[in-house]
C-alpha cells in the first residue's frame, strides 16, 4: 500500500468500495479479491478502479459503534466527496473524505484515502467506473432481464424483417427476379471460357471448375478449332449467347436426364455423381438464364413444378423410356 501513499504507517488496512462496503471477495463469487480475478470476472478491460483504504482498526470500531437496527442501517447514506475532481489522466492519489450522513451517528471519518489502481500498462482501453453499487450481483440481477427482453425484441424484429423480405420476393415476377440478379453482374471482371467447338461440354466443365470462376462476373467466351486456333473477333455478347445455347443442348444429352424429348426428368447416375455433374448442372442453368442465355426448356413441367415446390404432378406412362417397365405398367391390374 505504501506504493500508493508513502505516508501510510505500518498497520492493517482494509479496502472499501465507494459506498463503504469492505472488499473481501470478487463480487458474486467466493473467490478472494484480486485485480486479475476482478478483471476476468468483469469480462472487459478497465483503465481505472476507484476504491478506498482505511485502517482495519478504524473500520471495525466504526461498524461496531454503528451497529443498530436494520432500519437505522438502511437509512444511512454514504456520500463521496471530491470524486468529480478527478482528471481522466490522473493515476495518482487524492485524499477524499468518506462521510456518513446519518444524523444519529454524526460520525465523520477523514482518515479514509482513495486509491486509484491503474491498468494502463496493459495498453489503452476505454475508461470505466467499476463497482458503482454495493454488490455486482445486484447489478446483474437488475440488468439481465433487460438484456433478455432486448434480445427477444431484436429477434422478433429480425424475424419480421426476414418475413417482410420473403413477402416482397414472393410478389416479384420471375422476370423481375432475373433482372435483379442480372444487375448484380460485375461487368469489370470476367470468367474466361476457351471452348473448342468439337467438345463444348469439356470446355464448359473446365471453365466452371476454375477457381477464378464466379457467377457474379461477366462471361468472356472464345471459340477455337480442333487445332487450338482461336476465332477472330471480340466477344461483345454474340459468342457468349452462342456458347450458352450450345451448353443447354449438351446438358440435355447428359445421363443425369432421361425421358421423352422436351419432357426430361432428372435420374440417378453413379458416374455423374462421381464427376459432380448434378452440381455443375445446378451452376450452368442459372448462369445461362441470368447472363442472357436460354433456360433448360427440355425439362418436364412436372419436374419444374416439383423443384419449385408445387404439389401438382401429372406424369404419364409415356414419360418412361424403359420399355420393360413401361410394358409392366401398361398391363391391366390383376385382382
């Protein structure tokens, strides 16, 4: 303690909160009070804590002489003078009187000294006034319900915002949704596609699997022949639209789809799963639509309704391309 005040004599001292309560444990715990323990319990950095120090003998004699009824104790009020005189940069010592205003006691203690404990060596941090109340647990008991109520209010506000946004999306037409997505395309950056006309699918797969590919970038397409010679001319939109049209034609022929022409269904294929063709199709179709190409007009209306969440389904036996299964289904039921 003499590090804070060289005038302190050799005696036992007690640390007090600003309201005169003796500091024994970290508030709300049974752990003996230490600066490090208090900082950990507080959960955030502090720059200065205001506490008081007085002789233990004076502290005990004061409370022994002032012991009375609970009403008398509750009526007493502790007044701290001089606290507003502190400068934010002051980490020294000031002598401040801690005076009891109880008219019945009439006791004034001027031998209490305020000690400012600084944590500035750990780096700059927001200055806070620690322990404004007698017990930190009282503060949390009062504050916790307010926090919980605010969290519930914020959650309900978030839910209403999301529901309002979903309602707005439902009110938009398909063409408006596509137009909004097209506006998000970055025209200053491109995803490159070098397409050989003899193997459109292979060039498309390599382009979509590039680490630099992004659906939000514009598409730059260059066609080449079997010898690798690029076709002359810049892509001002024509090569891109041609590539997307050819891509949808090749996608129609992939083994992940089956069924009559223009009424194709998605089917299971183990090889396509290993090569991630289902995931690639999920990228290619929206990219084609948003970037000005055609959609997958070969899909069955029932499949489209199923993907979009509609319950209507009116498939016929004619949609089944397997002849044996089709014959079995066409046979009259046997009872």
